[in-house]
């Protein structure tokens, strides 16, 4: 009996122990499914979040991004305002502006690297020939644009339009009327007369720079070549024939490296102005902003600029409005007349590589609304090219009118080979001023060599 009772106690103890062990085991097993449920929940949340991100990315892909590339420093802030207005009214399109000071060279890199903008203000003949711009000849804009501006926007080779200009501009010499009147100076017809006037200013007003140049910004010096040196060719052969001569590199007409030719004559006046100290001492380091400020403050008697500079001058000194004179560039050769730029301004082209040409046109349609063009024209102080826009663009309308009647009207040199931009030409003028070329004819020959090399590379 005792043995039986002892055996029963052992069995009972084992059973109790086994039961407890089983319960502990069950607890462990029971916890496992709960952990797996949490993991599954976390995975589901992650998948949902991933799906949301993908949906957002898909939504973002539906927004069309238009790249607008420009080299017009005067219009950057205004264009951002117009772009903001467009983007708010067109939620499916986002226009983004990129400004580069050396835009004519930067565009080369963009075309070469396939970082191509949708819209650009930089247009070169070589790129037109290569089909890099969209033909916009049939757009409705042209019915509203002055016929003369349409002609300027027309490609000589194809007869088509690959760019559209919103404004007209003039460039010449701004001068301080008070200083001219005080010293009895009239608008000069020849460069020799003009140098005599500058010398009189230098002698009578030693604190005033006779002719202030913004030499650090090479485009301002490139303009001098376009207006003064190329101006000899443009007025000699007229608009169409001079364009054809530039495009064909017809040396019988261009005479870029010839003695007493346009480049030799141009270099002579730069060297003479430098040697007679008629320019600012900081010719090579002064910026466009310095130039505008010096003229606005009455510290420079004359500057070479276009209507695009007028807003900056008046912003710095509104009282200067009544004191601004405007005249053509005096003739640099005995056989020519004074010249003044009268050309298209603020021109836009859509690249043929754009993946969104219709959206690009939509932005230009917005930009060309009468109210936007009026704001643009009055901001940059430049007359509008659109016939249905009445803008009070500036206080020197009569000055400009007189200048246009007193000088041969010429346009920009849009026919330069793309490998030799206005900035490149301006850098050669910097070298000329710095004394890198011993004589004016040395400069002319060097200019022709660079021009020919660029022309041969693009043909």
C-alpha cells in the first residue's frame, strides 16, 4: 500500500510538472502569432506609404516643366513676376527661369550636353541652320506685330520665322544734356569731332569721366563692334545684302582684316580714346551696373547703351529723366554716316528638342497678352513691337525720334558664326585696350582670323 501511494504521488508530481511546462510552452507559442500580426501590419503600412509616394510621383510627372533660358539681366526680376502669374493660372505647367550672364556661350554647352531649354532668348544663325529652333511662322502673334519687326525676325535663308520679338530697341550714346549745354557741345557727326568734345569735357570737368565703358562685362564691348564696326558694313550694303555677306563670309564686302576697313577703323578709335585718357581708368574692371550708376549720378558724361539701360538709370536717379540726351554713334570712317541701332528686342525661340512645344507656346501666349506686354515695355523702357499695346515706355521718346532721323538705322549682327559670340568679340576688345595688339591693323587681322576659324567650323 505504501509503495502504491508513493508511486501515485510521483505520477501526480510528474503530471503537474508536465502541465506547467505545457502551459509555459503554450504561452511561448501563443505569443508568436501576435508578433507576426504586428509585422504584417507594419508591412501593410509601409506598402501603403510606398503606394502613396508612387502616386505622388505619378502626379508630379503630370506637371509639365518648361525651362526658360535667358541672358537678359535687365528683365530677370520682371520675368519672374510674369512667370509666377502664369504658373498660378496654369497648375499643370511650371515655367522655370535660368539666367546666365554669358548666355551665348552657355547655350553651346547646353546644346552639346542635351541640357536643352524649351524657350530661349539666345538665337544664333548656325543653330537655325541646324534646325535647333521650332518654326513659328504660322502663329497668330504675327498679325499683331509691326511688319518691320517681323521682317527682322525672318531668316534670310529660309524666309521663315524661328523667333518672335516682343519689343523694339534702340542703342546709341546716352549723354548728359546739362554738361553738353554748359560747354556748348552739339551732337558730333564724326568720331574726330566726338573726341574733341570728350577732350573738352575732360579739361573742363576733371571729376567727370568723358566716356564711361563697362569693360568687365564683355557683351557691352561686343556691342561696340556690332554697332560701330559692323555698322560700316550694314550701312554700306543695306539690311539684306549685309546679312548675306555675313552669312557667306564674303570678304570682298566685309573686309574685316583690311587696312582702313571696319575693324581697323574701330580699333583706331579705341586705341586713341585709351591713349588720350578719354575713358574711365577702370575700363577693364568696371561693370554694367557701375556704368549705369555713374551716368545716373552725373559722374559720366557719355555712355554707350540701349533703351534697356534706361530703367536702371531712372531707378537710381529719377531726376535724371529731364537731363538725358540720346544720339547716334558718330561715323568712324570718312565714307560713312552716324549709325543707330533700331532693331528687334526681347526675342524668344522655342527649341525643336523641346518635349513640350505646345506648353511653351502657351507661356508665350500668356507673355504676349496686352497687359503683360504693357508692363514689360514700361518696365524696360522700350517700345512694344505689338500694334495693340499702348505703353508709356519712357521720358525720352522725342530724343529717340530725333536720333533715329539723324543716323542710319541698323540692326543687330545675328549672322555671326556661333563659335564667335558677341561676348567673344568683346573679350578681344578687352585685349585691345590692354595692349595685346600693337596696332589697329594687328587687331583687325586677329579678328578676321578668329571670325574665319569660327565660320569654317560651322560650315
